[in-house]
């Protein structure tokens, strides 16, 4: 019985982790009002899904997936900080900076 509960709990966490990007972007309506922020948030959600998929099929290790997720979280935190200093929007230059960082993570996923 305990093993079954642990397994079900682990499965619930995995499922919650897989649906988190959609929920996270939907729960930030201010990000969706600014098209530049919306693009960054959507791209981060897509990259999270790519990392999860690569981890599931064994293309990357769980440790590597954890590192890549941490990098994505840092980019999201930076995007929020930019927006907080600009009244809820990010500048085109800030978007280019974030895209450059996302490109680096994307290349790491593809390796």
C-alpha cells in the first residue's frame, strides 16, 4: 500500500511538472499583455517541454535536465525583474538579451 501511494504521488508530481508551463504562463496575465514578454514566456514553456521530453527519452540525464530547468528559471526571473523596472513591459533590447540566453539553453538541449 505504501509503495502504491508513493508511486501515485510521484506520478502526480511528474504530471504536475509537465503541465506547469501552461499553468505558469496562464497565471501571468500581465506578461501576456506585453507581446515581447508573452513571446519570452511562451518560449520558456516550450523549452521546458523540450527538456522534459529529452529527459524522458534518455537523450539527456536527469541531472542535466535539472540544470537546464534551473537556467530557464533564471531567465524567467530576469524577465520578471526587467518588467518590474519598466512598468510591466520589457524593451526590445531586453527581449534580445533574453532570447540570446534562451538560444544558449536551446543549443544545450539539442546537443
